[in-house]
């Protein structure tokens, strides 16, 4: 089944403890992206990647890192999480080019205490 | 990307057609209309997109007015599982535009009732 898989689905962590949220897609998509969703603010893009080793900042990149060493994986790294990074995170992927829809993962609900 | 306006909420009886409107009066010639939905506790799901012509797939139909200033998403036989927030998004189709990001507004909360 074609899908985007995020792990973990739920995570509670403490301030300052490094964590990684994994994202993997099995559709050979070139484009991948991370969003966070907060009440009243909608989905905001954190980082995106057009291809392997090609990444760039979205609208809210502060406090996050990403890497794209392989086409299928696009992990989101929080080096020193803070409570303001408590949010619902979504990974998405799409074929290269245009007029294609995006496939989203099921989300990761992160709580930083 | 052009701004969209959708009703905040709608109800629909199970088995009936759900017609969700979207206004996008400032749409430009190279912008597509995309529809996504978010079912509670799941990630956003792509439904359909179109440029000028009406489109149909296994999930829904998209009707775009001739002047392209508005569109309607039609779920022909709504089920309880179609209860979700539906988002109408207008954007340049080129994925490289603005980092490929999608801008989700508040959407329409559709409640399908037995």
C-alpha cells in the first residue's frame, strides 16, 4: 500500500532531550515536507526537500533540523526541544513536478514538558 | 496564491450528495483548485484537483465555474466516514513554487448524519 509512515505517533519528552521523528514513503516520491499544526494557526511548513541532499527552510524552521540522505526517508530532528514545539506534526510527499497531490502521514503528536 | 472562502460548517444526511462550495474570486490563470480533507486523528488526504474543466475520480467530483471564481466539491453519496474538515486550496501547480507548501485555511467542517 502506498503510504507515508511517521513514527512515533505519540511522544512525550522533556525539554532539551534530543529527539527524532522519522518519516518514510514507499512511492519513490522526490518531494517531501514537514508541517506542524497548531490550534488557530493551520498547517505551517517547517522544512522541505526537493530531492536527496536538497533541503530548504519553510516558514517555521527554527529549532528543527532535517536530512535527506535517501529518497524514501526524511527525518525531523529536534536537537533541544522546548515546550513551544509541542504540536501535531505531519510529513508529506509528492512526485516531482506539478499538478500532483500530496500524501500525508498520520501525524505525530509531540508534547514537550 | 489566491485566497479561498468556505462556509465554516455544513450538515449532510447519510446517502445524500454533499455539495461543498468554495469561492476563489482572485484566482489567476495558472492556479489550480485542490481539495483535501482531514478526518479526525488522521493526516490530510488529497481528494481531487482541477484547472478549468470539471473533474471526477473515485472519491468525488469537482465542478469549477466558467469564470473559475468558485467551485463545488461533490461527494455523491456521503457516508458517516466522510465526516471531516474539507479544505479548498488554490495554488500554482508548480511544486517548486513557494517550496511546494500548501496553505490550509479553516476549511468546512462537514458532519454526515444518519
